[in-house]
C-alpha cells in the first residue's frame, strides 16, 4: 500500500482495499437484504440452516436457471442463423406434395387446394428464420432484464420494503393496522407490485407487438386497442384477483393445521368457476364471437362432433384478425355445454377438409381424456404445493432471511406464499413444468393419431404445414431447445409420425 501511495498511480489504494472488503462482506454467508424490517442483517449465530442459505441459494438458483435457459436460447439462435433449408423437412414435405398430386389426379381437386407446399416453405424459410431470430434475441434481452430485476429485488429487500410501505399507506389513509387488517393491507401490497410489474413490462410488450410482430406482418393492433386491452386486463385482475386473494388468505388464516385441504377445495371450485366465467363473460370483452355461417363446413363440423359424441352447442368464428394474422382453433366449455371457436384467419389459410382434420385433432384431446387429465394434474399440483407450503408456513427463519426479521411482526401470509413459491418450490416447479411439457408433447402425438384414425391424415399434414407457413413457425428448431420449451412437437416430427402411421396402415 505504501509503495502504491508513493507512486503516481491515479487509483487510490485505500479505496481499492475498502472495495475488496465490501465485496468480501457482501458474499460472506449468511446473505441479508439491504432493507429489512429491523434495519439489521442476520448473523450466522441466529439463523437456522434454512435461513443461513435461503437468500444465497435463491439467487444462485435464479442465476443457474437463467444461464441454463440462456444456453438453450443460444443454441436456438444458432439454428435460426442457418441459411440452408433443412433436408429432413424437405424430404418430408416433398412426400406430402407427391401424395397431394396423386390425390388431385384421382379426385380432380381444384388447383389451389393441391398447390405444392414445398416451394412455399422454401420461399418463406428466410422469413421464418428472420422472425425467429428477432424473437429469440428479444427473448434473451427480456430474460436478462427479468433476471437482473429479480436478483436486485432480493438483494435490496424489495418485498419487505413494499410491505412496510403498504402498512404505512393502510394506516395513514384508512386507519388499518397490520394485526387486524392484514388481508386489506395485502391487497394494497398486490396493487403496488402489480402496477410496478405492469410499468416495467410495458416497454417490452410494446416493442414485441409494434416492432417485431409488425415488422413480420402479424400485428394488426393499434395503440388505442393495445392500451384498451391493457386497461381491461388490469381492471379484471383487480376485480377477480382481489376477492380471490382475499378468500385464499382468509382460508389459510382460519384453516388451522389442515388449511391446505380447504385451500385445495377452494382452488378446485375457483377453477371450475373460471372455466365457466371466462368464455361466457371475459373473452367477449376482448373479441367478437359470431356464429359460423350456414354451409357445408358448419354441417360437417356438427356431423364430426355427433360422430364422436361431443356435446357441441355453439360454433363460433372469432375476429382474431383484429389483433394479429396468426391463426388458431380451440374448444372450451364445461359439462354438456361445449363450444368450438375458429379464428377468422384460419378460415382463409386452410381448406375445409384441413379444418376438419385440425378439429379432429382437437376433439382427439377431449376424446382421449387429455383435457380431463390436464385438469386433474393441475388440481394435484395445487394440492401438493399447498401441502408443502403448510410445512414451512410458520418458518420464521426462512422469512427473516429475506428481510422480514422483526420478531414482533409475524410474516404476512401473502409474503409467506410468495417466498415459498420463489424459494423452496421453485426447483420443484421447474422440474414439474418440464415433465408437463413432455406429457403435452406425448398428448399431441396421441391427438394426431386420433385424427389419423378418423381418416384425416393427409389433410392434417397439409393443414399443419399451411398453418406453420402462415405463422412463420420454426423450420429447423434446436432439439434441446424444443424439448425443453415446446409444448407441441416440431413440425417435422409430427409429419414423420403420421407418415409412419400411413405406412403401417398400408401394410396392414
């Protein structure tokens, strides 16, 4: 130090030493947030092993997940940089074109219905690559922002700070106390965090919609419609989310040691309630649903539903083109009141036979019990999550590690929930999400097989290719990226699987 001080080095050596000491103290366990309810950090002597590692382990897990998923993103980015059309997809689609050409001669179908697909895919390959590259680059930037934000919030004690701010606001403006009005103060807390999340995510949503989607010809929204949708979503969040959170917290507080059972029942009832409420009252707030016009397509869809004993009561066309040129079809409803919705964009992108094939796939999910199994899995997930939450609900050491270290103020229930899902349950949730992704892909193959069994193999293959074309879907996805992220198998895998079924059928 003396030699450095005597030299003409512009760097103050004492400042350097001070910085190293601060860094050493920062990374010395146990970690404590900069803001806490007592204004003091926790020492190693007064923490359990859970509290000792909690903050550091949470930050480490967040960074590890970001690094792992960032590596997958980088692999997918490399895939989008490829300039050669993928050979396997070329071979697969050329077979479809051969089958379509043969069918055209035999059935004398119109020229447009059997137009070769491979040249169309090859002409749009670079567009699809460019669209995917823009999305993956944007996703990597937004993911980095979200990770940095999450880590900084943990380090600086965002949760205890906002909770204490909510307590002060409740006391100053409404005369509420933390002891007697915890649920009401929790609603203030959620209001503040929701508004902050809306503000921080807004620039990313605007860029995604009005830059990326517009650049590639998908976005049809105006700024007015965008902010109208945002306002409606925010209002609905408070109108539905407020009572939901209040009831959830109330059940936990009065439920005793077995509150997780009552919460489980509540979540089941709420899920059924939302399945009924959303399609009837909420979805029409954002889109217009009109009955499909009378004609051959409507007659054939109802005939398909009758054949499969699907209780179809309404068949709608949704004005999806008001917001985007992306296309889709979906089913919803509860019990004997089932409905099918077709995007208006879908009606212009594929032919009637292909729409029937796509609906055969969707109805396959229902007939094979995929819809019910997904609902059951969701309910089991809730039950397991809240059971394990009940085991650490009163863990003062865990909550103290994140700044809620005032022994005279037990951690609020809403904070206990947030910290549980952010810490102990986060690794479990990641693993379960991956397993559910694999399960979803398995079900997609099953639904394709079902539509194939209805005699729609060729129509489903051409329909999937056309939808992929119109949506500029990835034509050469990285296998590791797609396995981790894609709930649907890549296009070439689905087409190859159906072709294999065609061969088995010919040989049978």
